[in-house]
């Protein structure tokens, strides 16, 4: 099977939102009047971002999900994406499963494949995603202001637990492991929440490398600091499907490390004025996504982690860095 046969068989589909899709040297996108394009790229590399034996269907899902999560953090509606794919060989069973997982999520969000490239080489997946957002309504990292509340969506730390279990460093109960592995391999991009937060949130970012590091990007962009209540944050580590909670399995410091610096969560961290609390609650209900207030923005730079007694929490919680 040649390169163009591979594309035609597994990746070429009719487009309805793009003016021109796969088949020419460039795709053509036409945003609606009054809209701005939001564009983001992410790369997944075998051995760095996923295990060699990962289910290709879940890999297809995650490859697109991590990009859609960036659109969610901007408050953008997905439009289209391109796929650059390096493959060791043209494995038809692998390609069928990968494309199935990829397109299932793409269809869920109305995001169509409009172009890309294929080549032979070590397994590497690079997606560029395009979305649209009303002019001036994009959620940015730089909008946080002193006095704002700090929120996160969903739960945090489960993906890190699954990773450590797959590495053999810890053992999880079967039900909990299954739920945690879904969070690692098939994250749910919070696109609906991001769109619902337009005009409500003052700043936003998706949590890909860990809450501490990603929230730090907001603080630096806005030149502010934050106070985080770790007693609330630590409870964002979900329990397993059998009803056992993390408190019964891991000590407090380990749970806190997963929540603050685990990474691969693809939830949203965002800030909003105190006056917008009712609007945040309404946005969460509209998006059917739980959100939790975990602290507030302060004018003094830096991130302050506090315990239930109001004392500073010590510890070295470092988020993921490819080159650290």
C-alpha cells in the first residue's frame, strides 16, 4: 500500500466546513464573519508521550484530544485539523483502529480533517487544529487580576496514577486502574466549558503538564500571584469506580503531588472575578462539567500553597518539562 493509497483509504473524507480539504497543496478555511481563527499544534512521540503497545484507537483519540483541549482553553469552537503522521510501516490493522478513534472524537466535536502529511519513520503524530472564536472574546492567559477566584474543572491526578501503575511503580485496585487509564489514554477535552466561559473567565489554560506549572503560566502572563488551598485541591484526585477513595490507598503527600504536578489531565484551570461566581456555576451546568474553586489571585507575585490551617505547604512540586 503506497502513501496516497494509505491516505485515501484511512484519512480522506468529504468536508462540509472547509472550503477545500484534502487533495490540493493547501486546505482553505473561511471563518464566519466576526470570528477569529484559533490555531494550535501538538506532537505525540512514541516512548515519550505513549507506550509502544498502546491501543491505536485510544491513541487516535488522544492525539486529537490534546489539541482540542488547547481550543477549549481559548474558548474556541473546533473547525478543522491537519495530521502529520510518521509510521514505521503501513500496518493496515493499526491504521484502521487509529483512524477510528481519531474520527470518533473529531465527529463528536464537528472537527474535520483537511490535510497533512505521511512519511516513513519512528512513530510520531503531529496535529494542528483550527477553531474560531468571536472577535475579542478569546480566553487568554494574561487576563487574571488580583481578587479573582481560581478554578479547575473535573478531577486531577488520575492520569499520573495510571502512568505510575503502568510503569510498575504502584498497584491500583482493578476498578480504579480502569478508570484512571481512561483518563490517561482518552482524556475529555473541555470544549463546551471553554465556550461557555467566554465573557465570564478572566484567564484560562489547559492542564497538560501539571496544575502548578500551567497555573504558573497564567501568573507570569498577568504579572500576579496566587494562593491555593491544598486541602481543597487534594480532593480533586478521584476515587475508583468501586467507591474507595484515594485517602485509603495513598498518603496525603503522594496524592497532593499527583494533583499539583501529575500532568496529562487536560482539564481547564481558569480565573474569574468574585462577582462572576453565579455565571461560572451557570457555565459549568451548561457544559455539564464540574468546576471547583481552589484559591484566589493575589497582587504579590508567586504561588503560595496553603494547608487547611492556613500554613504554607512545603515540598518540591515540579511540573513536566521535556528538557528538564
